[in-house]
């Protein structure tokens, strides 16, 4: 009895299957690389100042580049629409950066209004900027620059409690307790 190399039935079929899987992986990698090249060209073109449209399936980074392009040209409403299209679930960091950038653009526009003496539009823009800073901080609580700029915006336009017909208000016939935080009765001078 002679022993020879072991032969497995269907060895060529397994090799063909492995070759097909490798070819599919290569094609998938090539598609991903081409998509990245396209996205980088779009981002580069927008950064260079060319007004390029982005598709509905654009990745968040491309949408952010488009929004930044629009913000630089004081087209804040269009920029806001692009920022809102960035999915919060997929790219929280990109969305936080886009909201921060949008808030900064709104604050810059508000400061221009203030320098020209137009208080009402500046106040509205500052309030919108504060909301955008807060939304960015909700996505990224450690975003120090957003915290700092929110503080600056808060100093420009204060947030006062709403005075109105809220349901939490007490009726006028019920007395408000005074000195609730005082541990004892206040005494006068001797």
C-alpha cells in the first residue's frame, strides 16, 4: 500500500469560492475608496470657494462642508437646512461641530447688526445662536469652545424667566411663604 498526498474532493471549488470572495472584497474596497475620493473632492471644492451641490445621500462631513460654505457667505437659512440634514445618530461629533459653526455665524451676524444699531434683529440672532450652542453641548457636553461662546452670548442677551399665564403660578388668593430658606426667625438690631 502506498500512501500519497491527501486529496480532498472539490478542492478547486473551494479555491474558486475563496477567489470570488477576495474579488468581491476588492471591488467593495475600490468602491469605498472611490466614494472617499469623490467626497474629498467635494469638500476641497467647497473649501476653495466653489458653490457645489451635494446629493441627498451625502455623508455628514460633506454636508458640514456645504453648510460651512453657506455660512461664510451669510446664507444662514440654507446652512441651517444642511446642518439639520446631518443625522445625529450617525455623526454626533460632526453635528455638534456644525451646530457650533452655525451658532458662531449667527453670533457674527448679530454683532454686525449691533454695530449698525439694529438691536431687534441682533437679539433674535443671539437667541438662535444660544439655542444652537445648547444643542451642540447636548451632543458633546465636553465641548469647551461651545461652553465659552454660550457664556459670551448669554452676557449679550440675558435669559429671563418667562412671565405669563403659566399653569405653575400660584393663584393670587394664596399667600407666598416668605423666608423659606431661613433657618430661624430674623431678629432686629438690639
